[in-house]
C-alpha cells in the first residue's frame, strides 16, 4: 500500500507544474477576455423584506434598459417566490456602460403562515401552495446571497420602520460577505415616507431615495448602480 | 455535556412555557448545524430559546434557510428572533450599533413565530409577549 509521503513525493511536483500551467493559462484567458470581450456582468441581487417593491424596481430597471419585465408585481406578500434573473442589462451613464445581471429575490422573512394569504381572498389550497413556495424561495434567496451574487441592492419601504430583525440580520450577512451594497429607500411618492429614518438606520451605507413605481429619482439610482457595481 | 431535555416530555407542564437559556460556553465548540439544531429543536417543542451570545451572520443565514425548510402549513410557521447589541459603550453610536455588525455577546431571543411577539426593542430592552398556543 502506498503511503501518503510516497504519493506526495512522486506526484507532488508534477501536480505543482500542472497547477502553474493551469493558472498561467487561466490568467492569459482572463486577460484576453477582458481585453476583447469586456468583463463578465456582475450579478446584483435585489434583496429586502416582503412588499418593499423589489420586483417593481427590478421591472423598472429591466424595462428601462432592455424593454422587458422580470416578473409580476403584487401587493400580496411573497408574490415573488423564486429568484428571477435578467441577464446582460446594460446601463449607460456618462458616456460609459455598465453591464449587470439583475437578480430579483423573494422577500426574506423568518416566518411564513399560509393563513396570511387567506386575508387576500386566496383559497386555502392555493394559500398552502404559495406558502410552501415562499419558504423554498426564501431559502433559495439566502443561498444566492451566500454563493452567487457580486453585489446587493437592499430595498426598503420608506413608509415602514427599518429597525426590524430581518433587516439587521440581512445587512449583517451582506457585510460579512464583503459585498458592495446600496440601500434603496423606496416608495418616496407616499406621504408617510421617511428617507432620513432609513439613512439613520444604516449610516454605514449610502441610501438612495426613489419611487420604483412612479420612476422618481431613477437618474440617481442608475448613477449609483454604475458607480457601485461598474 | 448533558442534553437539554424537558423533564416530563412536555406533558404535565400545565400553562407553563419552557425557557432555555443557553450559555456562550455551551455553544462555543459546536458546529453551525449543531447550534441550529439545538435552537430549532427547542423552538419546535414550543420553547423560548435565549442565547447568551448570538450567532455569526453566516449562521443566521443558515438558520433562516433551515427554518424555511421546516415550515409546515399544519404546524410550524417559523421563528421570531430578536437581538440587541452588547452594551460595550463603544463609540459607534446607538444606531450604528443597532444595525451594525461585529457586535460580540449579543443576547438573542428565539421562539416559535406563533407564540412570541416583539412589543418593543431598543438598545437596552427587548420586550416580548409570549403566548400559549
């Protein structure tokens, strides 16, 4: 039987050489692709609690730059129950262009009760199915956050209290991943909106006010997306 | 280390609600999934779990993910979780500390979503209403 030390002495140097060659080829490939094809689009996850307006924002961005929507919008919580991606969204700002993949994610929560759907005139069977899909969607969103996004747009409803446990945890998780993050204070078209309350809650991050529904302040939104994720 | 158990298997507790206060020492050598199971097993039994020292962000992320996978329309509806930062008198300010990261020793309260409701939270007080099912 071959010992570990035998294995290392016979195959180690060859593996190192192969590793160096592979690394060199990979570096050349990366340099070539960046020279001739530009860098890969960054995947920007749109996160936040349910009903913050994530899909409305994702649709606004997608429509403005590609002409297509990402998914249906609704006032019913957990309408988005699967992460949806719009690839190669090219945003042009100040003579430069930034290409991103927009990932619209289900609203994150720590609880889902199918009875909440019944309040929106949804039949029990449908409510149970929706709640099951919602739980899968939240788990999927958390997985994306740990593994598959390069930056985060965190959307909050500016009419709601931002000091919630879900917001605290999500921002902590995003920060622990060292991901660039922009806070979007959505729904500023509503009278009771308070952008300042959100700025105060997240002083360590930039807060951008907007109304995704009305298209208010979208110029600044796109400037910031280009600045942070370009 | 002894397991956390309910002496009478949850029977005969009458109107009582079990509260498990778990020390940092008990958690320190556990892997992420061991911590999550310790928490969720208690919550599934209807207990309120209080952690002397909260979870890391990565562990909180996994806790949400596992919680979602265990929600059942006929029973478990998820968790309520509340944390406040440790009062170390740091210079980051109340708001920064409340929403910030890297706060060690943050006491954390976790319970079944249908039994625990947060009434008030600030930097020094978490006030919750615990109800019987």
